[in-house]
């Protein structure tokens, strides 16, 4: 495997573990696709388990974040007015 790929794998895994970032957020930070992030995090088996735990938490919270985003989208004027 190329050195830059190994470095990217370690950097992405460390970033997700340290920040609790989603796959989408990590992909944006590193300038790669979400599918590349998914492939990269499975290459290093030792880090893959730690990353999988973080991503599982993100999956469990996903519906809450989506509901909050929808609420803010349609109620942003109410919050600005102090309601």
C-alpha cells in the first residue's frame, strides 16, 4: 500500500476517534468521498473497532440530529423573536 494512503487511513481514523465526527464530516475535512472513508477505516483492523464504536453512536443519534435540523429550518424565525 502506498505511504500516503496509509497516512490518510491513520489520520482519518484518529480524527473520527478524537472528535466523534461522522463519516460525512471526516470526508469533508480530508477531501475524499464518504465511500473512501468507509474503505479506509476498515484497512487497519486495530483502529477499525474503535472507529466502528464511534460510528455506531453517530448512527444511534442520527434521527435526533435530523429532527433538530428540520425543526430549526422551519422555526428559525420563532427562535430569533425569542419564542
